[in-house]
C-alpha cells in the first residue's frame, strides 16, 4: 500500500445503495479511491491506507441507535479533509457535537432544491450559477440534523433540511444531507471535483500510472513462478493476459479452450493475436470433438449448459496441468465483483467470488489467484486495453457467452447447423458494421431455429431453416430492449442472408425485450 505512486482517497461505506457511484464519480476525475466497509476501517487501517481525503457514505442506519455504524475514532484528528454524505453527514455531526433527530415530519425522499446562504464556499464553486439560484439534489433521509457541530456553518438549505450543506472550513470538514453522486443531483460531479481540488489531489490516477503499478505488483506477487490464464477471447481475460504477459513474459501460459461453438474466424483471431502479435505461450485446446460429441442428441437448454460447463473445467484443468508447476491462476475479476463480495454486513471476506470464472479450480489445483483488474470498472478495463495497445475493434466487441453458439441453436446441435449459423451471423454483423450501428448495440447475433420452412428460389422449391436476428440495447445485460432497426435495414439483411447462406430461406426479427425474454434464446 505504502508504495502507491498515486494519491488515494478512502470511502468508508455505511451501506448506502449508491456508494459505488461515489467511486465512479471520483475515478472519472482521475482520483484513485477504494471503498471499504466501516467494520474493516480502524485507526491502524487508516494509517496504513494513508488517504489524502476521506468520504463517509450514506447508509440505512440511524445514528441515534445503539451500536450504529461509526468511522474510526481517530478520523477527525487524522488531519485530512472529510466529506460526509447523508448518514455520513449525520454521524459527523453526532460525533463532533451536533444533534441528530428522527421524525417530526422532516424525512425527505426524492427531488429537492437547495438554495445557498449568503456566505460562499469553495466546495460550491460552479453551483447556484443558473436556474434561479437553486440546485436540484436527491434526498433520501429519515433522520435529520437538528443542530450543527461547533465550528460548522451553514452554506445551503432545502425546505426540509435547514442544514443541507454545512462545513467547518478551517478543518476542511464538509457535510451534505443529499447524494451528490446520483444522476438526479445533476451538478453533483462538480461538488466532488471541488472537494478533491480542496484536498490537493492532482488527478494522477491515469491508465498509464495504473499499468506501471499493476505490473510492479504482479512481479512482486508472482516472483519467478508460472501463471496460467484461461483466455476466452472476451475483453476482461484478454486485457488481464496482456498485462500479466507484459509483467512476467513467458512465465505466463494462456489456455484457450475451443469448444467448437465459436463464431466464424474467432479462434483464428484469438490465436493469431495472442500467439503471433503478443508472442504469448498459448495452448489452443482444440476440443471440438469432445464438446460436440457429448452434446450430440441433447436439446434441453440446461443439460447443454451443464455439459459445456463441466467439460470446460475438465479441459482447462488437463491443459493447465500440462504447463507443469504453475502456482497462480490469472482471472479478469472486476471491481464490481469485488464490491459485491465485500458486502456491507459481510465483513472482510474478499475471496467469496474468487472462482466466478473457472468454478472451483484454484482449490482443486492448489493455485493462488492473480487478479490484476480487481480495482477497475468495465470501462476502465477497456481504457487499460487501449493503453496496452489492444485493437479498438477487439475492445469494443459485443459480449459473447461462455456456452457460445450452443445457446443460439435451440434444439439439437449439429455441425451443419452450426456452420449455417456461423455464416448467417457473419453476414448480419457485417451488415450492422456497414451501417455504422455496431457501437449503438449492446449485443447482436443470429439464432438458428429448430424449424424448416418452405420457400421458392428461382424456379425451385426450398425446404430450409428459419433464423431469428437478435439485437438489443442494454446497460448491464440485466434488462434489455430490442434495437429499432429500420425496415430497409431488416429487408436488406434478410435478402443478403438468404442469398449468401445456403440452408436458410426465412429470416425473422426478434422484438422481445428483457424481461420478459432473455437476451440469448436459451
Ligand atoms: P441473458 O440471455 O440471460 O444474457 O439475458 C445476459 C447476458 O449474459 C450473457 N450470457 C452468458 N455469459 N456465460 C457467459 O459468459 C453464460 O453462460 C451466459 N449466458 C448468458 C449473454 O450473452 C448476455 O450478454
């Protein structure tokens, strides 16, 4: 920790639903921060983390209740700027000599407007500039501060929060009742920008700095041991592999499992890029026969998924064992996975999700984990990928599921059907790219349907497969809406698929959102 080459901000989490957003806002400002649950933060932790500033998050508790969450005892003597948000504000006031009360009809949930006091405050630079001298903010509090602590002054009020913004300027303590991190506080980012400027941050959290530090840490952790990495061709595992390779070179071996369910040209692209361009030791595990053999005759979606999951682990383990003496397994775990596993009430167990990529393998094979992306959000991983020189076309690729084309081939999977599906999918994606729509779409693919239909081509009758085109917009894959292609686009694409792909004579467009549908067909 002490070797960190950049300034660090500590967010003490009291359990708010939106704590992660504080970290997002700060990272956008090139400030390195970490979220830690309050239970894990004592004075010793504070000293070793050595933050340049601290933010106290919101939370569901009432500061008046016995045993309610507290920051470490020495925080307010630690000598760094502190910003308290919602519960964080209340706990600050409570500890520093103010008063917090419940009830009296002063709870506020949702939109509110804050107006400034006569005095100006550097924290509020750029606030109250427009819109009749008021700012929209998002409130979500039951308790409220009824008396501020000695040394604090009021700088903003709302109808139900007379102490909406307060500060003890001499000690650099700031407290707000609302949530500046959420979308519904439109000028909230400005408040964070001002806070980190007041705290002396220089915005040194850049991908260049991250890359160097990550490489140093990987070298320290791994020493001269061997590392294996399951490469799927997706963004996370690819970025992790390139970064680790840069750190330890040929001590890393990647295992790319080709289950015969990849898209057209996909295996070749991954192998060419990692083996030929990055010169990484890469095992291309060609296990098409094994996977397609065991899937033969299976049509139940869950059975297919289970077969693929089981074989994937077997195959990975077999090839990884062949590397000989590997001590570490590399994974592309991201920060949201880490935050989810260090729950507010769950304490310090950061390893809960350690096998979310290759279930159970680290224990089975006696491996330790290397997870160089565990401090990053998805868009930061993409930025790191760019920093490492991965091609943009690769970094911006649509997600592709682990079971691959198997779940886009409802019913029995046969090689001829997979071949038809690959060709149709390639034409569809080509169309999307040609029309400049690829980056507007979260995910697009073709599913080949287990039904054949009658058609007429030239003077002859055809009896071929029908397919469905799928394209959705989404933020996180949890919910999705179908993409509103023009009729011209759909017509042109259907014509191209039928003309260019032997075996398909009918094309449909799937206009189901999620829910009630899912993105994939199985
Ligand atoms: P669904 O179909 O559940 O998919 O709406 C949501 C997102 O998850 C992807 N997906 C998977 N990814 N292994 C993966 O790595 C899987 O088994 C899997 N199943 C679905 C899907 O492509 C979409 O992006």
